[in-house]
C-alpha cells in the first residue's frame, strides 16, 4: 500500500518523504503500513481500533510503533492504552481519524470506513493521496469525491496487492527450495508494486489526471482476458 502511494507521488515528481499520514486500524496491515511510512520518512500521526483512534501530533516513531505492536499482538490491549504510555497524544473515543489534517490517508481497518462526508473532510483538510490498505474501505460516494477533486486515489485491488504478491513469493521459495532474506523479499515486493502502478498508469492516464481506479479495472480485465486466450478458452 505504501509503495503504491510512493509510486503515485513519484509519478508527479514528489515523494511520501516528509508527508503527514493518517492510518486507521492497528492490525497487521496498519502496523506494517506505519512501519514502511516511517522508513520512507513520512510522519504517521494516527492509528485506531474499534474503540476509537489515537492522535499523536509528534508522530509515531519506531519506538512508539513497537509499543503498539506489543500492545496489539501480545497483550491484546486497546489502542487507548497508548496515551497512558505517551500522554502527549490524544485518544478520540468512538471516532475515526479522517478529521485530522494530513497529506496522505491510509484506511487499513475495515470495509466501508470512509464515507462521502469523510472524504469531503479529508479533502478540506489538505489530503492529497488516499491508498487503500483494507478491502474496499472507501464507499462509492467517497471515491466519487476523490475523483472530482483529482485526489491521488489507489483502490485496494491495486495498492493492497502486496499481500497476495508476497504469498506468491512464499510459494515460489517453497517450490524452488530457495530461502530469501527479508530484504530480498522486500525488494521483489517493491518491484512488483512498481509494475502494478505502471499497468494502472497505462490504462488510467488522462490529459491532466490519472484515474487509478479505472486503470486498475482495465488492467485486471486485460490480464484475465489474456490468460483465457492463452489457455484457448476463447
């Protein structure tokens, strides 16, 4: 998800480095999205669970993220406990982080978590990029707003493909009896996401705006159609 967001920025001659990022969720997808954002120089200011979200204006660094990982993966605690450890942060009970000012929004929690009104609020507060980490987290009305306002929007079918891609790499390792390092797997993942971005760009590029949703849909259709032709189905 983060690599795809970075690819979208790179296409415009920009980078996620230095950007302020809001993330929803605190499970595996959210945790590793936050980790990659931090590695690429972005400032993560929120994470959440079903009880609400934390807002850390100072930014969630590696130490703070490690605390969240231990809290969620081992202690099975609630995200609200973060503010006990880091009192400068705030906990917003029963809310989602889309009211915060940010450059990038990464919905990584659940389906339909970004409504049309949430999208309008994100745009109003300066959000320039939305990349889906969860499965279909943005409602149709939200996607419509992103397109109307020419926000960089990456649908999960493209930006969330990294998980399936890494599963494929695991199968390849097992089949070939290879053992790649974490760095090697990460580099292969990065290359895969670059290629997915190129494909979406090819079919979604307009005169002054890239419709990544359209590009992802057409790219996926052509991939399936080509596979059917190769197998002699048509």
